[in-house]
C-alpha cells in the first residue's frame, strides 16, 4: 500500500510540473508575440514619420514653383495662426497681387488717428488748422515738436548741418505758393511741384522740409549729401518717413523730394520704410 501511495504522489507531482512548464511556455510565446507586435507597430510608426517628412519636403519644394499657387485664404489663415515671419517663407510668385498676404503683418493701428492724416490730390484737408508750436522759429503741429527736435539733434550729433527750411503752411499760404509756381509753368505741372491748397502735406503741420545749411536749393541732388543719407536711413527711428520717395511719383503725384520728412509715429514709420511703401500705399492697406 505504501508503494502505491508513493507512486500516486510522484505521478501528481509530475503532472503539476508538466502543467507548470506548459503555462510557462505559453507565457513565453505570448511575450514573444507582444514583442513582435510592438516591433511591427514601432517600425510602422517610424516609416510613417519618414513618409510624412518626405511629403512635407516635396510639398515645400513644389510650392517654390511659380506655376503652382496657394489659395489666398489658406495663406492668410497660416499667417494668422503662425509667426508673422511665415510670410517671408511664401514664394513671392505666390503672393504677387495679394496685399492681404504680403501685408498680413501690418501694424495694428487706428488709421483714423491724427498721425496718419492724408493730404494729397485726392484727399483734401480743406481749411484744416492744427494747433501750432514752434521749433527753431518754424511752425509745426505741437505734437511733432518733440520727435522732430530729437530727429534734428540726432543728425547734428553726427556733425551734420541741419536747417528746417519749412514747416506748417496755412491754406492761404499754400494758395500763394501755388500761384507763384503757376507763373513759371502750367497748372498740371505746377501741381507736381507744389500741392494745391487743401492738399498739401505742409498744411497738416506734420511735415517739414529739411536741408543742409550749405545746400539751400531743393533739388534731387540733395540725396547725395551726407545729411540726406543719414536722415533717410534713421528717420523711422524717430517716427518720420521720406514722404515723397523716388519711383513713387505715380502714386503720390508729387516729384521725388529728398528734403521732405513726414511724421507718422515710430511703428508705422518702421513698417513703411521696411516695406518700401509711400503713405498712400500704407493707408490703402486699411481700406
């Protein structure tokens, strides 16, 4: 009887060991399967990432071709949701004739603020009169006195000889100046040299003619002076722009005047200068 019990006990132990080995073997296979699945999934993820990168690169290269275009509304959405510098990444061929894209980074300003008062052949200020103060005997809008003074002093620190030749002119003074010009040329030509009364920058009180002390005659040659070179390069730092720049005559309807500086505030001045705009073009961005 004892031998039978011993054999029975040994048999049970063997069975348990067999079951345990099978369970361990099954677990080992399951672990191996899970590892294989993870490997496959991981490999697929890496492959997908590589494919996505290739697609992005190909897409970006494809966008550089002038023959392809991107809907303006899509580009505008991109510029509104990403850095403003993104505009610089869009090929010029794709944004030509699309000011809403080209100038999506324009300053957030109130275009009806006094600094942006527009006076030209199509925008008369009628008999507008600003509150006047004087800088070195020259009348200007009182709000321009401080920045103009800093601008002038900045130039003088460079050893430049600065003269404020003309500032604010009333409607009546502009009429007299215009009539004087009419004695030398016909009305249409005269209007490109001296603005008609009510349409002159000088009537706003926000502009001044600035010349070299040793260069009294106002001609395009003034652009060759050290004075103009410095002032045109640094005017935006003080809130001024060259109001009637070269190659913008068709827009401003006024000849190139390298002596005429206009106050628009630092933010607008820097943007106008960086983008190569004239005031008319800047104002039009907000219409």
